[in-house]
C-alpha cells in the first residue's frame, strides 16, 4: 500500500514538497476510530513512546523513593533541548540516586537548542551526556536500577534487567510482540522495537484511560501523562511543537514526538490514542500532521481547533522573517 500525501509544502502558491504518511487513532478497546494509510506496517517509535518506557520508574517505587515530582517525571519522558534547566534537573535526578553524569550510557551531543549551544560554547564548555536529549529518560532508568538493587552498568543493553522491565511494559501496553526479530538500537543506545503503528495508538489509548491495567500500572500511567501535560517545557523545550500543542489546551492534550517523523498522542476527554508516521521522516511534516489530527478530533471546541490548525499550517519564512509559504495538511486530514 502506498500511503497518501498528508502534508504539502507551499512556496508561494506552488507545491514544493509533499509528505506521505499513515495515521492511526484507536480507543482503548482496540476499536479503530480513524485510520489513514498502512497502519499495520511495523515502525520504530523512537522517542515517541518514552512515557510507556518510564512506567517502571514509577511502578517500582523509585520515583517516590527519590521524591520525584511532575518536572522529574516529565523529564523522564522527554526529548529535551539541552537547555540549562533540563541539564540541571537531570543532574539532580542522578544525584538523588548517588550518581552523576558518568553513569549515563546515552552518549553526548550538543544541545538541540541553538541558544543553549551558543551559551555553552561561549563559556568554553563542551557537551556531556547530560546535554543528550535522552538524559532524563536515562536518569530515570538509572534511578530505577539503584532503587531495585540492580547493577546499573550496561543498563542500555538488551537483556539487562532494566531493559527487560521496559520491554515488558511496552509489550503489555501495546499488545504487540517486542522480540529479537523486531529489535534494533535507538540513537541513545537502548533497544527499540518495530511494531505496527496501530499498536502504539492502542497503547496510548490504554495509557490515557488505564483500560486493562492493574491498580499500580493505572496510577503510574496517569501520573506520567499528567506530569507531561503539567510541565511540557521539560518534555521538550523552548519553541518546540510538543510544548505548543500541550500548552494550547492544558491537561487535554498529551503529545510526544520521536525521530524520523513519528508522533504519539492521547486525548483524555475522548479516551483516544494517536500514532502517526511521516514516511520520509520529516519532523516538520509530522508536527503538522499531529496538529491537524488533534484539531479534527477536538473540532467541537472551535476556538481550540482553530488554534491547532494554525500550528498545523505553519508558515515558511525567508531569512528576514517574511512569510513566503506554508505547510498545508491535505484534504485527507481536513
């Protein structure tokens, strides 16, 4: 199946680029509410599923043992921009477990925030693992290891007790097999599993409704999604799409992007989970897609829907800030 074009990029009135993709919207009982394209095709969710990967941090009791609040839990689900507040919070999380950045096995890169990179370079600094966009998630992994008494060295490897807890959570929540045949390695060195896109939509419908969860998992899921919606800056960073979408309707929208054009989302009031993949991996197109999908699903709130459509139809600007084009969701999403 060839996926349809879901977003076009206009320069002036002429289509310059087109982005194909697939979208799945499911309820917690496994009923498809809206599907576009090949939602049965396995995809790597990358960072879009960090809220599910963080379940063991809460379920194990580690989050409570170390006194983590909404900000720490949001950072454990984050792909942050490496801004000072992100770095210091990750450092604080590790310190509560008696660790520092040398325990992180995610690797280092410059902050994705341009301003944070400039500030770090001007100060004569260089990035360490705390600046990695996944350092919050990895800090959560390490804190879980310390709390449950598991040696943390090699915690990123398949077969380590921490990654087995994460794999088990992913498999149980999505209902899809996460085995060696589906496994590859993510950018931050942990295992990532390719499963059908629709499984992630089902998983986030379950996360937001807690359907089929036992008491501890239900509390953990609610706590993690609520933390992200309460502290969206710590999920992403200044000027990021995830922040703009969650701030557009506080407590009503959960979203989390992943590399290569993946997005997962959940709408508490509707009990729905959303998963999408932009075929060519373009992040800007995936952001437009998820905003358009949520606007359609929340169309009854006309003011909110209009704001979301503004985000979906993001402008293309010249170097001097003049609007010269725009992203435009196609009729398939309208």
